[in-house]
């Protein structure tokens, strides 16, 4: 009896990946959201809470701009 980790489910509407999925260079994926890396955020040198809040808010904005966080 053969037991595969990756298989097409009964009816063909679903693929089950239970093993490793490798996507080779040049491959294309349709319908999957794409993400760009967020801009680099320098290490904080804040010396008080107010400056730390400012640094943190810069990080949050960079994550939103990269599409890694939803806008409110």
C-alpha cells in the first residue's frame, strides 16, 4: 500500500501538501498574494519612551507599505 504525503483529494478540487513544497526559479503561481520585503528599519537608539514610540511607528508604517499589515 502506498501512502503519499502530497496528493490530489477525492474529486480533484483540493491538493494536500503534507511534505515539502519546492518552488523552483522561474515557476509561476497564480492567485497567491505576493509580498515585497519591508524597507529596512534601523535599530532604535531611542533614549526615552517617546522616541521609541516614534521608531516603532516607523516600523509599523513600513510593514503596511510593504503589504504585510492591513491598513486600518
